């Protein structure tokens, strides 16, 4: 039995991790002068952290049922 939505979840999680690392790099390497801009960057960074647990769940789903690979 194949889980059809796994590839879609992989794509969403991959994009989320890329955006997470990009926004973390912006926050860590640059001095953001405006508190509003810093707040928006921080909100964006934390909204992308959903992607890490998705990777863990995808791995668990594939390990539990190896026929899905």
C-alpha cells in the first residue's frame, strides 16, 4: 500500500526548512533596525518550524510500513 500524500508533505517540509534556515540566517547575521521588521522576521521564522516535526513523522510512517517506499 502506498501513501500518496507523502511526496507532497516532503515538498512542503523541504520548503519550510529552507525558509526556516534563510530567515534564521537573516536574524542572526544582520542587525535589523526596526522593531517591527524584527518582529515580522521572528514571526516568519517561528511559523516555519512546523517542517521539522513533519520530517520526523514522514520518517516514522515510512519506517513503520516499508512497503510505502
